[in-house]
């Protein structure tokens, strides 16, 4: 999920105030097709692939999710080609590397064919339009990695919904962003709309042969955004930790390895359709996530849960100062039942947290000292002091 979810925060106070800062009376709304009986989180089993090797073209392959996807595919015996600009180092053996640019230079892809194309780095729908137009007769399947940011909260019927959510109110059929009336073909689009248009381009070029995967917040080793990394790092430091609200807000994350390994298995099975891909398989609250991370360290630590209203007064921002948290956010808890039924599994949170922490500790000093998100230590102490003073 892109950092552009910060755009959601422009309306977060309105959503929060209008829907749930004073929680509406009545029970949570039941949405057709959704169930609260999601399967329990699973640890992925050690499995093998016994079918004929697939010829896979991975558009991208040197960013965050790409190396994990490539490594798993190679380990399972597939013939992997990656298409990149050649600007990032990639220590990945046994792959064919093609150089080009998705903004226009697709020459290296011309006249080639593969079994499955995995499009994992399209931030711009125009890239998808170019690649699908060229490759629509070059593969049996096109798998497009979209995002749950494609969902349009403004277009959802949320009347009667109670917060914090106890069950998902978003599934694969929930409304997506649509082009505004003044949208001109070929113009730049905001992230969520761009993902919607990318989905449409994939499905138009590969009718009945497209797979759309909508991840939530992708986390784990290799993540350059720190959107989850902040919490293992902060908790491992110990002491009093500022934590958002009362801990009951739902949150969802997906380990990059669980996501990419499942995507490769979708390609192996020739599975088509649209899938939300985040986790775990059952509801996880912010308190469950933070206390779960707490289990990986013996450092003395305590959590101080500060109400949302006070955080607002202190200008502590959801998602950026307090990563992985947006209160009263329907797309912080989406249904993943369809993906679980299609084989998505989840490793334990402690494994993800520990591996993420170890990844962070091995980063260059500049990256360790200048994390992309998370409240600054001095500011955290100021907010905690203000909260204790306000409580008397």
C-alpha cells in the first residue's frame, strides 16, 4: 500500500467525526457476502512445486517485493525473466535480465512469449496500458499487483457502521475509484485511481486471463518505507511507548514473503480473478499487533495508550507519526476470505517482526537514524509528558 494513503487523512477527521468519534448506536452493519468467520492465521507449510516449470516474466524485480518473488520462483524451478531499467543492483542468480523503461522503451519485450506475466511495480496506469497492449498475445495470464488503496471510501455505503470495526465492511466487490468527469485519457492519475485504471487495463487486454491482487500494507525485510518497521524498532528500544487511541482499532499487514510466494503459486495454478491480499486471516487490533511485537524482545517496555482526540490536539498524525494506524478506516479491515480460500497463508507476527528488526539493524547508519515515518523521539516524549499532565 502506497504512502498515498496519507491522502485519506485529509478526510480522516471528517470521517472520524461524522462516523465514529462518537460511536453510532446499534450493531455493526452486516455487508452482503462478508462473514466474520475468517480462517485463523496460518504458517506457510514447506511445499514444493511438481508441475512443469513456468516461464515467468516479472515486470520489476529489484525493488521491495520483486527480489522475494524472483527468489521464490527460482527456488521452485521456474524460468524467470525480469524487466527493469537496470538502475538497481540485483544479486539474483539464474534469471534473465532485460533492460528497458516502462514509460516507453519496451523493445526488449518484443517478439517474446511467456506463460505468465507478473506486473508488480506499476505505480502508473499508463505503464500497464503500454505493457498489456504489447504483451496481450504473449502470455496465458497477466497478474497485476494493485492495492486496497484502489477502494473509494467516499463511494461506500457506510450508513449504520459502528467503529471500531468488528467485522470487515469491504470485500472485492466494494466500489473503486472512478475517473472524474473532466479526466482526460493519458493524464496523470492519483495513486488509488491509477491502480483502478491499471486493473481495468489488465482485464481488458487479458479477458478471462487476468489476476488482480490488492495488497494491504506490505511489510517485512527489505521494506524501505518503515511503515511497519517503526514499531519493532521503537519497541525494542524499550521505555514508555506512545501508542494510539485505546488499542481497539483494527489494522492489517501482509508479510512480503507471504504475499509474493502466494502470487507465484497463483501463477503456477493459473488462478484468475480479483483478490484482496492482506492479513492476518482474522481481525487484528493495534494492541494485538504491538503486544505481539513486544514478544520478540526482553527490553523493558510499557505502552501508554493516548486517546485519538488528544493526539489530534497534539497534531500527532495517523499513518505517518503512528504508522499502520488510521482510526475509523474501512480499508484498515478488509475481507481476505477469497484469498485465503485460494491459498494465501500467514507466518507468525513474531517472525515478521523479528526479521524486520534484524533487517533494520543491518541497514546503513543513515537509514537507521533517519526512518521515513514514525514520531520523532523528542516529540514522543513531549506528547507523553503533555498527556500525563492533562490526566493530572
